C-alpha cells in the first residue's frame, strides 16, 4: 500500500491491517503491505540475552527490530529514528523504564509511540505507574510468546491504521 | 412495531471519548466529513462506538435539523427489511393493509444509519446500490420510482472486504459505501483511554446515585485497565454501571470487580510458564508462584498475617510456616510488602 494517497484509486478497497508482521503478510504476491513497512520495533533491556531473544522472536515475524541496552540509548534512538513501537524493560540501571516513559511523553516526536512494558516487576506500584503514564500494554516476564506477538500486532495495526486515517483526512475535501 | 429509531435528545450530546491518537484522528475526520454529503462506511468490533460516530457526523452536518434514523439490518428478517427501507403500497403483500412510508422517505433531508449492512440480502443490496447511484427507489408493490434526499452512513462489525471476497457482498456496493472509511479501533488497542472512560462513565452513573458518588481505587482501576474488553466500550460502560449500582460504600475495590475480569487479570500476571528445550525447575516455579500470592495477600491485608492467611484460604500457622521456610532463600523481608 502506498504512502502517497495519489497513488491509490479513491475507491480502492482498503484492507484491514490486522496482521502486520505475520509471515503471511510478507509473502511475495500478497497485496498487503510488506512486514518491513510496518516500521521498526525498538527493544530495550539492560540484559543483552533478553534483547536478543525478543529481537529473534520478532524477526521470525519479519519485523524490523532495533536493540537498545539502556534508557538513555532508547531515548537517543526514539528521538532520531522512526519508531513504531517500543518494548521496554522497567528495571534498568541508570534511567529505568518508567523514567523513559516520562521523557518520551514530554516530546512531540516521541509522545505517540506506543510502549509495551515487558518487566519482571509485577507489583502494584509499577502497574499503576504504567497505567498513569499511558503505556499501551503491560506484560510480565517470563513473557508468553504468543501473547507478546498478539500485543505487538495489535499496536502495529493501530499505527498502520493511523497512517491510513491520515491519508483519508488528507483526501477528504473540506466543503 | 418500531424497527428503526430516530435521534432523540438523549443522544445528541454523546461523543466518542478518548485521547488516543486514533480517536483524535477519528474526531478530525468526523468534523471534515460532516461538512460533505459523502457516504461513510464505519467498521469496527461490536461495542466500539460505530453508531456514536454516525450520530456525531449527522449532528455536525448541514442535515442536523433533519432526522437521523438508525436501522440494524441484522435484526430484521430479510422480507421485512425491504419494506422498512423503501415502504410499501397497500396490498403489496399479505398483511399490507395500507400504504407505509419507508426509511428513505421518513429520513428525507436527514441521515440513514444502516448498521450490520453485511447482513443485507443480495436483492436488497441491488436496491440500495440504486439508491446510492440514482438517488431514487421504488416502494414494494409500487410501479413508480421516488426521489430521495438522504445521506447514507453504513456500518459493519464484519470485514466487508472479506465478505466481498467470499461473494457475499456486492463489490460495486462496497465501493459506493466506503467513499470515506472510518475504522473504530477495539478498546484493547487504545488501552490508554480506559482510565479516561472509567472516569467518564463514573461521573455519568454517580450523577444518578442518590447515596452519593463512589470512586474506583487504584487496584480496581489498574485491573480494569489491564482487562482486554472483548465487548469494548459498551462492556466497560455496563461494568461501571453495575459496579456503581451494586456499590455498598463509597469505594469500588478490586474485590468488587466481576470474577471474569479478576480471573483474566490474574492470568496475565501468573502466566503458564513455557517449557523450554532445557525444561524448567518445577519446584522453583511453584515457589515463585506461592511467593507472588503471599506477597499480594500480605499487601492487601496491610501485613496482617491472620488476614492474609484468610485471603489465601490457609491457616495462619501454615502461612507462618511458609514464611519461615523462605527465610533462608528469599527472606521474610522480601515477602513483606
């Protein structure tokens, strides 16, 4: 699907982007947007093994991932690259995940990036903080792979839908 | 029998609530599309607020002074639906004792909202296509066509494109309907709006509560936030209404939430551990699960072991023994909230 609204017929059927990142979506000949076009997922954890496992898992779904090993690195990447989703650990040395959420919320460029907290910190305070900071999902380690992929798909679908709506708003005439 | 509903005053001030980027975009699109006369196709799961979007478009449009008529195509038998939409002449069929106006006459100058449009039969799809193309229709049993001046907004909780692919919905009608597509996301994909919606419905329900307002405490609120809401905003509204009506005191706590929500949230936090190739330490996994339950019970009971044991369905002595056993490894301090 083109980013340029002029490339599309006004009445072209607009498919639901309900399963971005699935292997099926990336198959040659499938008219759906190639999985790589669903954007980049920033995977943040101070534990390199955890980052590696998550990146490999998302890679099996043809999603583009960017690793980051701390809060500051996450912020640097989110400020400088187009990111569609952040998988964020909470307990990290230096800037923790909740502090990262607060920083991301301050800036126009990063404010609307959906965040999935992936954390072993399952306590009441962390969950309430996640809710108040407006994160999109809260997943507890050890993460169930199927659930993680479902949540990632949901958030990426919403991002694709937002882009499609921007195109619709753009092409709707103001009378 | 009243098979369709007119817009009444109770509906005129209801808007789609939310601050999620998708809701802000829908609001922007509603304003823009309201100024046009374009046909709109609203899609989304049940309970997401499709009719609310249609009503908002109508309310902001130049047709706002005209009628808004909503009809659920899935709730009416196919043979009746044609007559409801287009009206009939006297004697058109058995039981047609008089002439009856259909929606396309009643809604003249206003808006027709066709919900569950995918349920419409193929012959009726042809008639609807004619209305959209020619702006005219023929009542059942009549030999003359009538002009109509209505805006059509359709909605479907099914993926209409898939229905076209399966041959169940006319492709030409699909194109005619979705001149402007609006997709309302499920609530789980805009979870950050849940606290805002809780407050909105709480305020609405509290206004009708003679005993005074109730509040939702943090734990109950976070559990509502974590729930997936398969019935979407409608389900959330119903749950808040139920909680407010049944509230004993002035605070709704996690214990007051419906068991289905509590079970779902508990399942999220105690996921079934996946068995890796190397297997896993069964005793450690069970111990970790016990620890979680004990910590939560102690937190809720403010550290009172008797109350915590009651919450866990254990004798106090059993709980104390478990705490002692953990003193070496995890330590009682770690288990105390």
